[in-house]
């Protein structure tokens, strides 16, 4: 990709792993300076207890051609987020791209149980991790982002607005992921006077580091995971969404998308992109046409 984000300043909140890491790397590949934040550092892991760190992400951003800057931030602590924004302001005086990808709530999700049988403490913790973090970060960062016209806010969730019209079979998970879309819609309205754009994006079936571990596969033999979960044959790498977000950020006409719910596939098709293997995975179309039930092996023809 051409270095068309040179001179742009980005903040990817929740860039330790998965989509956040990939978005940060692809923004860096396009020439941006990228602040990457999270709680997992080389000195201390977060409650997720995963090996990926923000320092590793920053190194990947720099290796891709940008400038990666790792800052340890708990996005539930407003003072820490305000200090982060003050650091960006002092160094650059601007913020062009804000990506809210903080999550970390998978371990609290309970499936197939009604609300009253779920852990209230776990559910409220999920809301904190998946919603409060986004709100706190935008509250602190948007005054800097609107200082210059044309800013971009990208909210990351799970599921397109269309897919999420149906209940996601877990009260707190459903509430969290659908509410992120509403956060994006609200910001799209509030950014309009500043020529700003806000969207919500989603990957498909993500081959994140944790998901690869869950299926006991690597990126080299990932197709073996379809033996356990047939839909895994339609999965995608985090880079697929990362490429789409970078293309969106570099699009001078990106305001046409403001308020939209965009999948990685929609972005890929709009900007002529592919996943790292040259395919165009499209699990959301598969679900729309065939449902989400597992009925044995899935033919990926026409969906990747």
C-alpha cells in the first residue's frame, strides 16, 4: 500500500492482539504514527493472561513502515486515558484516527442461559470492558480529534447491524456488541460539524491468536480447525479487517460511510482488497443465506 497516511496520528485502543494489532500494523504500513495501547506488557499480563504485548505490536507497526508507540493504559481508568491523550497532544498537537477496539470480555460470556441464570458480576464486567472503555476513550480523545477537520473514529464490534438484529444468545454479550454500534452512530452525528466520520466495523470468523490456540492449529494448518467447527473454513485473518480500516482511513471520500456498519468483506470489496491468502472471506453472506446451524462440512465456494 502506498504511504498515504504519512503524517497522520492514530490511536488504536486495545491493540495488543487480534484486530486491534492488525489495524495498528496496517495503519503503520500506510505511513501513520500509531499509538498502541492495552494492559498486556512485557512486564505484566492483563486478566486475559495471554502472551501478546503492546510492545510487540508497536514493533510490528514500526517494522511495517510506520512508527509504533506503545503506552500501557487501562481504558477503564479515565485519568490514564486523559494522560495518554495529553501525551499525544504534547508530541503532535493532533489526532487523526481513533480506533476503539478494547474488549477482553470473552471469558465472561455465558451462552444459552437466560439473564437470571448468568453471573451478574461477570456480565457487568463485560459491559465495563466492552462499552465503558470505548466511552471513556472517546470522551478523552475526541476534543483532540476534532481540533482538525476530517477525523475518523472506528468502533470495532462483533457482527454487522443486520446480523445483530437477531439475539446473540447471551444477554450481556448481545447488549455489549449491539451497543458498540450505537456508540458509533452517536459519534457520527456529533462529528458531522467537524467534517468527521465514525463507523462501526466487524471481522467475520476471526483467526485471532486466541482462536487459533482454541482450535489447536496455527496459521499454517488453520483449515484443520474446520473438523471441530465447520464454519471455521470461512474464517479470516485479522489482517483482512486491518487492511480495510487502513484503506478507509486513507480514503478522502470516507465521509460517505459515516454512521455505517461495515464488515471486513464490505471494506475489502469497496477498496479491492483480499485476505493474506488472496481470498475474500464472507461468512456474513453465508449466515444470511444458510443460517448459523452446523450441518457438517461447509463448501466455501462463493464465500471466500
